[in-house]
């Protein structure tokens, strides 16, 4: 019942999109930070 309400009502769809957006943003930020940490580690290794 709650699942049907989630995907059929306006507020339910808004909640689904909001949760999805947050998950996508979290994944993007995680990848971005991970990549920059690796780049910083390589820079520090070469400079010493």
C-alpha cells in the first residue's frame, strides 16, 4: 500500500526523485573526493 502511494501520488513521486537525487549526488561527491585524494597523494609522493 505504501509503495503504491509512493509511486502514484505527487508527493510520493517528489520524495522518490529527491531520494534519488541525493543518492546520485552522494555518489558523485564520493568519486570526486576519492579522485582528488589520489591526485594529492601522487603530488606529495613526487615532490619529496
